[in-house]
């Protein structure tokens, strides 16, 4: 039995020293807008996120696939 494709095939994981927050998105641009917003919060000192990972649903393998790993630096404000 194959898994159904999720309605939001992009996943964003925000990794902090204490937790992992996950959000799902409908498109790559929507996902990267969220990445940019998080990087802005980091630059402003409002977030303690240490790593951001972007995942995409792989329909052929029926699993989440790592699309990109981002290590934000303080003062960085944009993705890509």
C-alpha cells in the first residue's frame, strides 16, 4: 500500500538547542518565505534557532527527503 502525497509537500524544521518546531507548506516559495522570516528573527535576536532544514515529500519513496540544510548566522537576513 502506497502512502498518499501530503497536501503540503514541503516541511520546514527549525532546530533550537531545546526543541524542534515543524511547519508544513504547500510550495517551495512559501517555504522559503518562512525561512527568510525566521532568518530575519534570528538577525534581530528574537529566535534561538541554530539550524533550519527544508524537506520535500518524495512520492516515489513515500518519505520526506532532505532538500536543504541551512546554518543561519547572526546578522544573516535572507535565504538563498
